[in-house]
C-alpha cells in the first residue's frame, strides 16, 4: 500500500450521473485490465450481450435439432411458437430480476453463480406453468437441452469470463486509488488498517472544518476525487457531520459514480438502499445509485414489451387525434420541446399540440414561476385550444411520448421531465431524480399532478428513484388509468 499526498486542484464542476456506454468488443482487453467502476460496467455490458446471444442461440438450436414443429398439430403451432419466443425473453428477464448482471459479481463470483441458478429455476417454473395453463405440449428434449444444458454451459462460460477478468485485474499495473478524509491520527490509522486488505494507493484530503462553507468543501472533495482518478472516498468518522450533510456528501459522491466508504458508528446511513458491509462490520460502502445495470435491463425489457403493442393498437387513434388538431387550429400536429432527461441530458419531448401556435413565448407571462396558485393558473390558461383541453383532460396529449419510450430516451414510469428553465429551482438533492429515465407516468402523475406543490413533486421523484422496483412500476401503471379517468390535476 502506497501513500500519495493530495495535490490541490482548481475547482471544476463535473456532472456524470453514472453515464454508461457500450464499448466495442475489441476494447475488452483494456477494459478487463481496469479497476475503474465505469470500465467494470463496460465489461458487464459485454457479458450481458454475450449471454443474451447464448440463451437465444441455445433455444434456437434445441428447436432445430428436435424439429419441434413436426410433432404438434397445426392448431398448436402458433402457441408453441409464441412460447418458444418467450422462453429466452423470460430467462433474460429472470437474470436481470435476480441481479445476475450486477457489477458486484466481479467481487463475489459465488454470489453471481447463485443468482444465475436462481434465474434458471425461475425460468423453469414460469415456462412449465405457461405450458400447463395454456395446454401446450413441448418436447422434454427442448426443455432439457435449452434449460439444463444452457444453464451448465452458461455456468462454465461465466466462470471462464469472470476468471479471466479477475486474472487481468490481478495482473494490472495500476493500483486502485482511495481518497481519505484526514481526521485525527487515530482515525486515519484505522482507515489505513482497513485499507491494507485491498492494497490501494491512499491520498489524504483536508477534513471538513466548521469554519468553511460545507457545500463549497463538498465540491472541492468531488473535484479532487474525479481529477485524481480515485475510485473511493473514505470517511473515517461521521462525527462533525449532521445527518443531512452526510447524506448530501454521499449523494454527491454517487453522482460522480464513485463509492463512499464510511465508518458507521451508529447506523446513521439508513437513508440509502444500496449498502455493502465489509468483513469488518463497521465499515460501510454506499454504492452508486439503486438503478444498477441489471435493474435497467429489467426496466427496458418491461418498457419495450408494453410499448410495442401499444403503438400498434393506438396508431388509428393517433390519426384521429391528428385530424382533430389540424381542423381545430392552425399549426403543426406534434409539439416538441427540449426537456431534461436521464443524467441531466436534454432530449426532444413530443406531445400532441394542445395550445395555440407560439404559446411558448407567453408561458412565463401566463403561468409565472411555480407557487401555491400555479394550479389555478393552469386551469384558466387561455393558450389552450378546444381540442387541446379535451386531450389534456385525459392526458391523451402525452401519447406521442410512447415513441420516446421505444427509442430509449424515456421510460413508461419515472420522474416527469422538467424544462431547462426549471432546473434553477432544483434543491441540493433534487439532482438525484435524473438518475432514472424520465417517465410517461410516475408517483406525481397519480398523486394529484398539477394540484401538488413543486416540493411535493420533487419528493415524489426522489421516493421513486430510491424505492424503484418492477412491482412499483406495475402498481403505478394501474393507478395511472384511474388518474386518467378521474382527470384530477389535468388542465
């Protein structure tokens, strides 16, 4: 373990919010050699792609070898075909659901194998149940070859993959770098003792002094962590921090896609949902945000599975709405504007036009800034057309955003995207809402929408990001239909 003195860096704000990218397969050697969190995610993306192709290929091979189509009647062929298409999708969904593609499996291989086996067992139950319920006779050979054989091959290839990555990491010449907040000598010594088992390069940064402005100090810590290439920030003591300050520091570190390791004296870190405890139970790592890679895959599969048939079924309705808008008032059918999406990026946000042409120029004059009387101003907005008011009453003007869900800039469920000019109103922790993709619906949508205050809306968004689950998405979608029918908060 080596020690480096931190070099003061000029303040420079960095906002990454866990940006992910798919790296070419020819960069795998370089990525496998890196201990950087982003590199691990890039390697995991390669593993996801490889295993997805493996499962689809195993199913196709089993069907081809057995020539399943010749063994069933013509009336059964459609059901069999659909079930076999669903088979690899169910399996991939289960892998995502059980966290088999979390980057934590790089550090705990056994846990990764266990999650894979759980996924396979769940796939078997789902597949068998579907076959029984819909009375579909499928060859045992296909099930054994695809599921059992696929699981065995899957385990072997995953073992080879993880062993190779571990070997490359072990032979890597670059050390992991940790930044430790310098406290008193006793606590600094405790941090060094803890770090010995990981053999990182350690540097120290000046601990927070109450004479300084806290947010400025946090920005300097984040700047040093990012510019110095540190993967972890170590906080040997939570004394001297209020709970609010500590959570603010933790979220800022997460925002830069780093880990923060805290000596948890009294269980203070209860507001975070992604926590890893080390063998020395007092040391706690607060991991990057709850939306990990596996959960994102689950959410993406869920979105695509629902939005594709929805677009097909609703296409005639789209044409009817377009005609009504065109006849009602001059202007384009689709209205677009820039909104803030995932990771703080701008994206094109479409709606059926529900206002008169050029209404954007009058927005500030008519609505003003968000306050307690905002809902009343929305209700009496003179810019809204006759057809537009009917569409907005039942949120039908939002339907073009299904296209955004299809291309991946939005999700069916998530925080509603805000306008760039509204960004100045975000509080110190509200940036966390940008961890998730913006949604067509969300907690705010089913909790009164424009009848709620700005602070309530932000609280709903943070609650969603912190507590996301597939079950929560399903519940919110069902509640959305009730909210649409009631029209509460829709103006």
